[in-house]
C-alpha cells in the first residue's frame, strides 16, 4: 500500500519545515546577540544615568550601538557558515563584489579627474 505523500512531496514538505526552522534559529540568534550587546553596555548606561538628560541619551546611543554591532557580528557569522557550506559560490560572490567595487572606484577616479580639468 502507498502512503499519503509521494517521496518528492515528502522532501518538499521537509525542505519547507527546515527553512522555517532555520529562519526561527536565525532570528533567535540575532536577538540573543542583541541582548548580549545591550547587557555589555548596561553598566555604562547605569553610570551615565546619574545625570538625568545624559542618561537617556547614552541609553539610546548604546541601544543603537548594540543594534549595529549585532548586525555586524550576525553578518560575519552567517558569512563564515555560508562559506563553509558553499565555498565556490562564496568565492564567486566575493569576486563579483570586489570587481564591482574596483570598477566603481576607477570610474569615480575618472570622474574626479574630469572635474579637475
């Protein structure tokens, strides 16, 4: 007797579940990174909280710094994992990005040279 799903359908369903689990894990890891940076900066916020207006300003500043640092760390970790899983594709992407940035730099240099004349 046959099952309810064909092997192809079962694989597709499991790929969808895996993608959902990976998204949940990524969001959870980012939130934990953010929480870690917030907790690292918390003593400085408490220290600056002695001065009323300065405390709020420092709190918001460190919250933004924690967000930027979390994004940076998360992107770096994701890049390392992506390279571990797909090294050739990663090298191709890096080559395209470096080539594009070099081309833009050369183009900007040519534009700057024309402005000087």
